[in-house]
C-alpha cells in the first residue's frame, strides 16, 4: 500500500546542539472557520492578537483539518495518520454521554471512542523528549478509565473537558483536573434545551437561565497560563484545544456588550440544536474575540517570561464552521460572517468549507514575519513538522502519512506533496483527494437509507485554481486526471473493524 511517509532526515540547522529546545504552543479552535479571523479577511469580528500572531509569523492558506468533525480530526492531529489509516474515523460517544445533551449534568460514563494504549501521540513524543506536556480544553479521544484518556496518552497535566457532549455547554457543572472531577458553581441544564412556553422570546430575561457563574473557557485559559508559568525553566508542550466557538452560543455579558446592537440580530429561540440566545450574532462574535483576548494574554506572558524566541506558536481549527444561519442550526450564521471565506458548505462535509482550516505559525527569529505559504498541508503533517522543528526528527514514528513542512516554515524550498487524502463516514459517506489544484470528491458512498449527505453528483472533480468554491464539476472532461486520482483513492483506505466503511472495505 502506498503511503506518504515523513522524512526523518531533516534537522533544523537553526537549532544549535547546546540550545534549549523550543516550547510548542498548539492552539486548536473548535468549529472556527478561517474567515472568522481578521488576518483571513474577517471584517466584523475583532481578532487583534491572532492577527498579530500572523503578522509576526507565517499564514498557511492551503491548510486542511484532519477531518470534517471533531474526534476524527483530533485523532489525525495527535497521531499523524490521515483518515484512511486513523484509529478514530467518526464521532462516537457513550450512550450516557449522548444522554447529557438532553438532560444536562454529569453522565454516568463519558467520552468518545478511545485510542488504544499502543497509539503514539504528540504528547507522548514531547514527554519522551523531556518536555512538560499539558493539555487544556476538550479531548474527545477516550473517556476516563479508558486507554484513551489524556493522562494515559502522554500528558503530564490535563484540565478541561474529556467528553465532547459535555463540552456543548460553556457553563458545565464540572471539569476534569488531571484524573479528578472538580465541581463548578453552575446550575445544571442541557445544552440542547429550548425556551419554555411561559418564556417570552422577545425578552432578554428569558435567556438568563442558560448562563452560569463559572465560564469554562476562562477557567481553561487560566490553567493554560499557569502551566506556562510553572514550566518556564524547562521546555514545554502546551496543547490548548479550546471549545470556542463551538455551539452552544454562550459568553459572559461583558464580552457580549461589545457586539450587541451592531447588526440586526433576531433571537435564536432554540429547537434546532443547542440552547437559545437573545442575540446570537453578537454572541458568536464575542466568543471569538474573548478567545483572542486569552491568546493575547498567553503571548504577552511568553514575552514577559523571556521565552519569545524559544517558543513556537501554532494556531488552527479542527474543522470548518457550522454551516447554518441563526434561524437554522444552533443560532450560528456562517454566511453572515463569511466564516468559510465563501468556500462550499461547512462542518461535516469534505468540501473545502468543511475541512479548509486556518493555519498560523509564529517562531520569532526563525519563521519570517508576514510570510504566506500556499503549500498544501494537513493535520497529519504537524507531528513530523514539530518534531523536526525541535530537533527530534529522528524520533518521529515510521509509517506516518504526514510530511514535515518544517523547511517551508523556515523559508526553504520544498517539493509539493503528491496528494492529500480525506474520508468521512458521516453525511452519507464521503471521500476526497486533493492533487495539485485538482479536487476529487465522492459523496453518498454509504448507499440508500443512511444519513443524508451533501447533494450532487456521486463523483465530482473541481479545478480549485479556477473554481475554489467547487461549483463546476468537470469530472466528465478530464478522464485521465480522474483515473490517476481514483488510483490514489483506492490505495489510501485501510479497513477498520471499529469503523467499517463497507463500500471501501471490499
């Protein structure tokens, strides 16, 4: 089977043998479109700190998340294997986790399908290099007591959510502090609730019961900063998978006020996923700006600690934005904010809007300020890339699908990757492959009776150079290109007993 294997021969010449290994701060947003950031063209939402990070580093314009939804995308990021070889290939939680969506509180069992003890994660690689490895935010790769929980996958410190279902609420009743539960002073309510018949949707007070006293994103950010302070005298890997701006739409009032009244913003009354909000557009924008504020605090802290030239900042997002409007899914409005930069569709699909992600890398003195890369890169590439940047390329596991793009980050020329592969079981079953500017996507692979997916021809080919929005299917006009891409598609899927994909497993 053909595999894309990372090069382990590249060593960062800019890192002297006697130098301290650089810290790595990997910040992962949740359902954030690249278009939500000012440095990618956003005009309504303020993101001054991420814009500064991009101005002082490199912005990736052809970067792809690991998959179209949370858990399988994070698996690609943590293990360096694309969706055709990854352990986790879809969102799958416990029945008790699913129940918490409707009832709130703490589930009897929680978490998603666990990665096994034998999996090699980014955190394990950094810990083996002598790094302090801390994770702060949402995990989603194995519940408490399973082989997949973060403290069994290389992290020496964990604070936040384990389960994605619990993370739908920014005012949960508890969070995980390492392997212990800490109770929060928040009322219990389901994150998919709706207004009651006795609550007037035109009155702001009707929405107050969906707020609490302790905002999880703030608590998580504070622990991330504390970790950096506590480990200032040694190299550290800080993984910050924030839950922003994943629904539900919830944000403290001091941030909300910055955006209220700026636009026509009818209330989202609930009933179509997640809790109601009186001013959903303002809430979405405020969540992102508040996240940006906390990232700015971390950037300032690193400078204050004298670690600016010894720290690699990476920012990206786990998939595209939720493709709805405030009158539709969850109260969000990706079209209003141009969250997907005009690209087709969003979260859950393998069209560009579903998997194209922001990518920002800042390493003062190493990555040229204001640089832009058009290289096609994906989540599987981060493991070999980061290992190369910290001078540990030889420690990168064999058999990965990722290709180190450390040379690109450091301003060196590098051959383009041959192709980038994606598959996703959801939305009717999908496959996609990018080869140069050609994009092949197959939809509806699971057959009739499965969850409906994107509409259109089963086999679609697009030239992204002239058709970045994937509107003109040219599959019938380029049989030779299609045949070559089909060969790659067939070579990249390995059957999984846990996540069967019948039409591809044959």
